[in-house]
C-alpha cells in the first residue's frame, strides 16, 4: 500500500502539472519513467517518513488536518452533483453482466484495506477496546458511503460515452459539472489529500505492526529498534520509507501490479481472520470480548457471521486464480509469490536468523524493566 501511494502521488500531480513528465530515464512495461515525476514520490516518501519518526502526535495532527480537507471536498462534489447533475447520465445502471460485476469485485479488496491501522495504533491512543471495535465498523461504513458518493457524483456529470477518454474521470467530470476547469484541479487536490492520509496512516500502522512482530520473534530483531529520543520504531520506519523511495522508479504501471498482487493477499488475510474468529469462538468461549459480534449472548449469530465471512472471502479468492476472469498477469504473480516466500522464510526460522518468540519476549521485558519509561509504541 505504501508503494502504491508513492506512485499514485506523482501520477496525480502530473494531471495538474504535465511538466513534471520531464528528464526521461527508462521505460517499464510501455510507461516512460521521468526523473522529475519519480522524485515527487521519493521526496514525499522521505518527508512522511521523517514526520513519523518525530512521533505519533505530529503524524496524527497532519492526518486530522488533511482528512478535514478530504471531507470538505467530498461535500462539495455532492452539492455540485445535486444542483448540476443529470440522473439520466447514469444510465444504464448496469453494464457487462456478470463480467462487469466481477471486474468491480476484484478491486474492492484493495479499496477496503487500511482499517487494520486502527487496532495497530490503538496502544498509543486513549480509547477503550469497545470503542476501537465500534470505530473499525464505523470507518468501514464511512468508506463505503464515500466510494458510493464518488461513483454517483461522477455518473451524473456526463454520459459514459463522453468520459471514456478522460484521464481522471472524477476530476474531469466535476469540471464539466461546474463548467470550470478550476474544479477539476480542486478535485485532484482532494484526491492528493486522500492519498497522503492513506499513505501516512499505513506508515503509522505498518511500522507498529513490524515493531510488534519483531519483538515477538516473528521478524528479525533489527526491526524492533526504537529511536533514542522520539521512541518511535526507527528501523521499521526506515524500511517502509525505503520501499516508498524505490517504487516510483518503476513507473505508473507499478500501481496496477501492486493492486493485482495486493488484492489476493488481502483476501487471504480476510480468510485467516475469519478462521481465527471461528476457532476462538469454539476454543475460548469465555474470553473477554469488549465488543461481541452478535451481542453479548449472540454466539450463534456470531458463528453465522463468521461462516458467511469465510465462505464469501474464499469465493472471492477464486477470482484471482489463473483462467478466471480476474486472472493476473505474470508480474503480479511474481510479486505475490515473492512476498509469501519471504514470509515462509521467516516462519521456517533460517539459521542465524530470527530468535524464538519466548526468548525475544524475555529480552523485551528485560529491556523495558531497565528503562525509566516504556517505548511509545506500547504503553503497557
């Protein structure tokens, strides 16, 4: 996701300032990579990484400020569509039959990722476990409403036949709605704000997750190092920042590869969460659950939800297999395989590699006991 944002930022800025496509470097899958274009993603990645190294408070303030602009932008789109949109432009409401529905389904997992950032960063905010659960569900609903609003406002702007050649359909459609190209650029600015908030959120969540996994022995201990002053997971942040610095040099096509390789991995994560949910319902029925699926006494209802989640996510994963409508090209398969191979290497504990979990946990407790204050990533 971080790599995706690092490519999406310069791609979006190029819509407003085409001049960034200068000083050609090389071509990747038919896309000419330009130095100025790539450096936009590189510099943004460095700045966001530095911001997060400073601490969660600074990163959170940035997040809140930019999200406010995104919300304002979305409301402006809705108002424009209500007054200037034509409902008949949205017809036909469905096209392509089953293939059309599948074409949308295969990108949905990539849209609905990021909510895991809430529990990953929960130890640094003063929010009760029950409220965290409510926030996760609420954020999913808000995201769905946002996506629906974008689709509807774009659909009523112009007939589909006139939007086929648009570079950024939503921006161009809103410019047509307002009768002024200025609004196209304002929409793009809102899109940039959305990309920055997503990028910043994933840096926050991923760095804390990597830090925690390193401390539990699941990743090399190198990732568990904390900044001596800011007490932030410095090595995890540098690793993530390094990915965002490299990604833009693969060009715009990298976005497609990341979506195609990331979506099946996200689906597998959904499947595993559903399995663990059902297993814990059976093995640990009395486990404290501040927020229960199905209510306090809804064991049967919760099980039904878990089974439905498992079945539907497994069915979606089948869409990505070779020969299926959403079968991937070879580049995403290579990225997908390499990512899981790396995880397999960590699981097998290669010689001289990762310490066992209990030893790592003992070392962590000893380290914390010798410090005057606990590291910021965890308060307990």
